[in-house]
């Protein structure tokens, strides 16, 4: 009489025996356990087919499972119509469900037992829940980054226009540089970058040097869904350069004979904000090509306390660099880079203790050719 209320593991079962034989058995009530969810969890790429595979472990005594998927936060208003909750009843421990819009989701599974022909359950187990995020940038891992060592060589042009000293001089040189740079992404899209560069060059047979530094924040964005697609890295931060004994000292007589600089020198430090972007195309698993662009605005010039103010226009407004870099990956961790970029650098400022009201101007332009050895770390 209680056939429809038997536990799932004994319902509809039978035994064969002789008519005169008596069998004894006991029925114990057992509670359905919770399903252990396997996938999807974490940050995932939106599925190309529009469907995701949901998997969980079998629950003893369950005849079916109720699967519920709901959006927590969709990234695009156009996908808001897909935000309704969806519930499915399946007999297996996996199923493919339509979920394609980027955003955050929660899915839940409840085991069912004593189901009738219409799918109604006489016993329902506890709910298990997990979250996942569909994001086109899911291929990027948290806690990953790189360290790069680069050597640079450049035809270097240096020009000083000094109303305070009464000359306008230009000279050319060959600049050599070593650069150490690194990036680290604590989040899949957000990262931090830093770099230190030491450059040496000659003017009239005398060696000079400068040290540059950068500290930037950057955002990493995948522009398409292709496996080898386009990546965009907007960036902004702080940049500075320390020039050692490179600018004319107005306390001594100076001259510009034959268009070349022949002066006694002092040091100076320039610093200010920078902004730009990197655009990279991954052509294969081993090769990519990138375009780099940045703009720098020097807001501070320090030079032995004799700088009065930084000019707002002229030479200070033309600080930019642009170039190309190719990367070849020799393995999962190591890569070689080759490239070139054009750089225009200049500063305009006024000085204390001089009769001239016109700004001092320095122009430092170069075309750099470089090679890099890159090591990636983290996930």
C-alpha cells in the first residue's frame, strides 16, 4: 500500500523466491545529501557555442536533479532580457545550458528522489551553490607578470637654446642604454608596471648619462574573442629623468662655435605625468607584434635651485614616443623581443638670476633600436 512512498533506492525493486519462503527486510529513512559542484566556477571565457557545461557529483539515492541558473550582474544593458532565472530538471550529473552573455552568475543544484511520471519529487535534498563569471579577459591570470632586460642603441640628437647664455647649439651622438622593466597583474585586467633605464652618450668627446624611471597603472583588455586576438593596454602614471652634468652653467662664459655645444655643465631632474597605450596582436602561440605610444608632460625641473618656473608651452608640449615591438616565445616562460621606437623629448623653463624672460629650451630626440630578454612568472 505504501509503494509510492518507498525510498528511491528500494522503490520498484523485487526479489524472486519460493512460494513457501519468508523474507524479512527493514526500511530505513535516509536523507539526501548535497551535490558537490564541479564546474563552472571562477572566471571563464563566454562559450563560443552559447552553452556552458554544468557538472556535479552523484548523490546517493537521487533520481534527478534540479538545476537553477540566475544572473547576478550582467555587463551589457542589451543582455538584460537574459537575466531571468532558469530552472531545469535533469536525470544525469551534467547538462549543457544556454548562458552566453558576459557577467556574473550563480548556479544551484538540489537532488530529487521519489519522482513521479510528471517529475514531481517526494524528497528534495539540500541546495548547493557556486558562482562563475563570464569575461572575455578570462584567459589572463591573477598573480602573473614579467621581468624584462633590454639593451638599446640610438642615433641621438641634442640641442640647447639658451637665451640666458646667448647661444643655440646642436650636436649628434650615439646613445647606449640598459633598461630593466617589470609588470605584475594582481587582478586579471589591472596591473602595475615599473621601469628603470640608464643611458650614456657623448657630446664633443665628453661622456654624459641620464637615468629614467617609470611607475604606471594599466588595464588589459581583449578586443575580440579570437584565440589569437587583439589586446589593448591603456596606461597612465609618473615618469622622470635625471640628467647628469648636461646643461650650460650661466655662471661661466659659454659659446656655441660652429653650431656645437661647448659649455660647462650642471645637472637637472625632470618629472611629471605620462599616459598612453600598448596595442598588441597575437599572430600565433609563439609570435606577437605590438604598437606602443606614450605622452609625457614635465611639470618639475630641478637644477641646483636656479629654476624659477616651468614654461607651459613650447618645448615642454612635444614629449612623445611611439614604436613597434615583436615578441617570439621560446617556451612558456622565456621570450625574445626586438623593436624600434621614435622619441621626442624636450623641456622649456625659466631660470633665476638672469635678465632674459624667454625660456631655456632643451631638445633630446632619438630613434631607438632595442632587443629584450623576457621572463614571465606566476600563473
